[in-house]
C-alpha cells in the first residue's frame, strides 16, 4: 500500500544555521485549512420564505462573477463558518453538533461551488482539475461528434440585454404591468371563451380545413409559436425590470441540440421578493394567452375557410402552450412549476420528489413517519402522473374523433 502524500516544509530557526525539513501528511494539512469567504462588498445574500418543515433556504449572489447559488440550511451553516477563523476540523465538529452527522465530501462539493462562483479567497489547486484521456475512435465517429458539438454550441447571446430592456421598459413597456393591462387580458380571455363556445359546432370543419392545407398550416403554426416564444421571453425580461432587477442575458440556442429555444436570464429576480418572482414567471405565459385570445376572436369574426381555420388553430396552439407553461404538474420545470416551488418555498421539489420515490417502500416497511414536505413531494408526483395520463388520453381521443379511420376496423 503506498504511503500517504506528504507536504515538505523548510523551516529556519533564528540562531541556528541551515534549514530543517518537516513533513506533514496532506490529510492533516487539509483538515487544518481555514476557508475564508470574500469580503461582504463582493456578495449579496437573500433569505427565502420558510418551507412547510420550517427550514429556510438562501440565494447567494457573487457580485464579482454575477453568479447565483441556492444554499440549503446546511450550506448556509458552512457559509457562515467560512470566515477564515475556523479550520475544517472545527467546522466539521460544529456541523456535527448542529445536524448530527457530517461527511467531508459535502464540504468539498460546497467549496468547489464557491470557488467556481468566485466566493472564496483561496484559489483552487490546479492538481484538483480533472483530466480525461483522449478516447480513440473511428474518423467518421470523431467527425460526427465534432459536428454535433459545434451544432449544440450554435447560439445567439445579447450580453447587454439589460440596457435594451431598460430602454424598452421606459419607452412604454411599463404599461404592460399596470393593473388595467392585466384586467384587459382577463377580459379578452373571457371573450375568447365565448367565441370558442360559439364555434364548437363548426370545429370539425375548421380542423379539416387545416388538414386540407398541411404545409401552409404547419408554416403558420410554427411562425405563431416562434413569434410568441420571442415575446414570451421579452415580457419575462421587462417584468424583471419592473422590479428594478438586472436582465443578465438574452438569446437563442438549440435545447439538446434539437429544439430551438429563446431565453432570458432573469436570475437576479431571486434577490427580490417572492411576489416579484411569481409575477415575473406569470408574465411570459400571458403573452400566449393574449395572442391566443386575439386569434380565437379573429376566427369568430371570419367567414368559413382557410383563414378561419388558421386563426382557430393558432389560438388553440397558443393557449395550449400557455397551459403547459402555467400548469405545474407535468414533470417540467416551466413557469408554473417555478411559481409552485416559490409558493411552497421548496426550490428543489422535483429533484427531492424523485429522490424520495426509491426509498419510499423501505420507509413504509420500517413504519417511519413521513414529514409534511415528503407528503407534498408524493402529492406532486401523483398529480404529475395523473396529469400526463389525462393529457395523453385527451389527445388520443381528439385524434380518433378527427380521423375516423384511425381506429382499427372490426371484422
């Protein structure tokens, strides 16, 4: 078994010639390390609402690198002790007294997050960087991997988005967040519902009109969705500006290298109130609600034909997009999910729910009582499963009703 790594220190005592060599095991040096956070002028900390179990999370912002970290109660405890006066051994002892257990892997991972965000004074040793051996493969495979990596990196970034959003907000964007604007949106949606009810007897003919012109229908639907997506993220950004926070970046990229996606980085809103975060999340889907309502009203006012079919189809697509964004129980971390976790003060609800599921049989077998937050996690998963199942059934029924030959014919 190899000897543990050691540090060799050259020391010189006054009045004695030469130097003496002292060896210290690297593990001992690690345990005596005293991590120190950067000065208070380089970070900002905001407490979040307490979750159902009474614990509290925090948002830590690095002003040096403009990055944000979500701190759990245990990470906040460590952050408070990273003052340069406590060694890792002392921190571990205090942590154990506070929480009942401690693993050094926890502190290593947290320190890595802080180093990456520029929140610790010490520099990460270069020896800790990972190295990867180059894997040999065929020329065509390497070429394909290079193309795929390049495609995934295709993106457009507007790094000075905050300046442009500020100009738009002062130039009239602030009107979108007046109470009258919200009331008008709701009234428009109510009128659209009335128009849909009036058009229900003609839905089959309207749908067949779309099927008769598939290429035109697909082009119009795609254009409507892309246009609404662009305005969706822009309104998110303007809502962020309405609370005086910074829009860090806006842009476009291919999600998973496939799905064209527009985005606005409004992470700075986490330094504001819960009400502000809920409104910012709600602002985006309201774009689809408003434009979908306008499309439905346009279809109601149009004569039967392709124009009516396109308007009705666009309205249906936009409203469904708004519903998917606002509905929190669909396994996706979209606007509705973000509002839900803010209202529950459980920022990692989805991840914690999936982590609870494998341990649930053992917990029930051992008759361990579930905490309030764990019941909420199980409820979230159950509603997600039921919602996705209902969504699939509803759409399969729609396909069957619009395409009579879809069902297998009985002999």
